[in-house]
C-alpha cells in the first residue's frame, strides 16, 4: 500500500518539478530521493506492517511477504537504473522531469500488479504500467523508428487489453457468485466450466503479450529496437518481471486448484518462448535487438514458475527478478555509451575500457547462467521448482539445452571485447564515462556475484 500511494504522489511531484525546475540534472536527484523514500516505506511495511496511509481498500488489495519483496526489488533496481542511466535520460529530450514522472507512475502500476486481489485491480495495474510506456517509447520524436515503435506498441497493447477485458468478463459471468475477487472464483478439482475455460485462455493470451511470451512476442523486437535505449532498459526488466508476478498471483489464487487442467497450455507457451527467443537471438548482429530476443528467452525460463506454481517457484521468481534486472540494466547502460550497437562495435573494448568490459562479462555470464552469478542461482531455482512439480521432467531438459544455446550469442560479445581488434579507434565515447559510472558498474557486478553466492540475502525476505 505504501509503495502504491507514494509512487503516485511522487509522480505528481515530478510533474510539478518539471514546470518549475529548468535544470536538466535536478530531476534525477529528486527522482533518486523519491525512490529512496518509497523503498524505506515499503521496507517498513514488509518488516513491521507499518502503513503511512491507513486506507480501507475493502480487500481489493492484499499484501504479503512475496509481493512486498518483489516491490522492494523493483524499487532497488529502479534506483540503480536512475544512477546508471540518469544522464542518458536527460539526453532523450527536453522534458526530463516528465520522463521521471512517467516512470514513477509505472512503478505505481507495478505495485498494483503485485498486490491486486480483484480482477479489476489487475486491469488497472496493467494499464497504469502500459500507458506511460507507450509515451516513453515514442519520446524521441525526432526518430521515426521511435514513433513507429510507439504506434505499434500502443495498437498491440490496446488489442491485448481488449482480450484481457473479454477474459475478465467471461470469468465474471462463469463464476457462481459473480465476483471479481480472485479468491472467490471457487474452482474445485472437477471439470472446468466452458466460460471459465474461455476466460482463462483469454487471460493467458493477454498476459503472455505483456511478458513477451511466444507466440505473442512479435511486438517486442521492433518496440525494444525503436524505443530510446535507456527506456528499453527499464521496460525489458522491471515492467516485464511485474507482468510475471501478476501472472503467478492470478493463477495461483484463482486457478491453483485446477492446475493440471491448464498446465499443458503453459508448457506449450514455455517451449515456444524458449525456442523462438534463443534461436532468433543467435542470428542477430545488433546487440540491442539481440537483447530483445534474449529477453523473450528469459521469459521462457520465468514461465517455469507458472508451470510449477510451488514455493520453490516463488523463491526462484523473486531471485530471477533481481538477477535479470540488475544484469540487463547494467548491460544496457554500457550499450548506451557505445557508438556502434552491433557486435562488431564491441571489438577491443577491453583494451579501451577494461572496467566496462569486465562488468559486461559479469552481466553476460549471469544472463547465461554461469555458476557464481545470480543468474545461475535463479535458473537453478526455476529448474528445481519444475522438478519438484513432478510433471513433464522433459521440460527441464529442454530448458537446460536452450540455456546452453544462449551461451553462444552472449559469448559472442565477450569474444568481441577480448579477442578482436577494434575496427575504429573510438568504439566508445570516453568523455561520457565518469569514475562514478565505473564504480556503479562494479557495484552492480559485485551484487550479482554476491547474490550468486548467497541467494538467501533476498530469499530470506520471504520468510522473515
């Protein structure tokens, strides 16, 4: 509750600050202050149940350690995003304060999507996340690719929203007590009613679109490629993972008792997502586009949490959200500084900027799932959750095979940085690389290694 209200309030504060503060650098520091305050308020709610605003939500919102822990991770990763990429947000356009305001409104939607207890609040949370993203995607008005990406994202997003509303309507109509509350759908272990089954499939389609799961991923590469790179970093991490938390929360509470009846559908989507994401990423020459397809592949791994739907899956999803977000935000912050976004543009980076190359190696190893990184632990938890589920062990083998395939396209960047000579002298803008930026990259890489060795640092929040 604290995060929902404070993020909305701070979004309004950022809007007014944009009117009265003409400096381009000041909004970043105001945004960092806001993130710090919201994180502290959320931590107090997580540890002590302290509420700044005692508002009766009539059970439409429900908080627990699982969703409050995710909100804490989302806020912490957003803070790191501001620190690493705040200067790049200032370069997108003239309306810097408004960009930060939109991000805070997105965080409000993220918190709603994690704590909803009714289908109506699920819809509100998803839309509050999505609408500001449409604007941020098209924020670089001088770039035709950005305009095209924003239009495509808006049209596809509006279509998926319609599908979600249709699914909610079917479920409402098929529920005996006509309730929007996710705990009141009252499905037993018997045969699923036709209207409920139709609504469930429509919700799977809609939420699969939001998390870039195949075959509903077709918008992702073009939108990620066309949007300003700094906003692609945010939308491919915090927003994507929030969609998965909404996915898991809805299906665990509403359809958990009939898990076996819809598990096959999730298996098909998971395999298709792993296949399309990994195989297509192999053939990409643009690192930005490759990361778009790899985010689809990472979504395939996160879908294992929905397939398993057990306590290990929850632990894995929480850890995955931190590992994936930190590594991707760090990698994008380096990519933004590059003059050439192709893999060849990384040639010889280790000789020009050894600290940046070393940090990039840690991020890439984590995304691949190499031991001693948070990415390895998160993938391990996901696989263990699927094994403990006891069904379709072959799916675990398929996931491991595709994880091995992902090493090929991630290691191509490492090879370019360390084993190839630069084609140009100025592969990166050295004047834009400050000591503080390098220190933040090292801290981010150290956090990934620390979580890889001691994942209990985050998982312990679920139980204490």
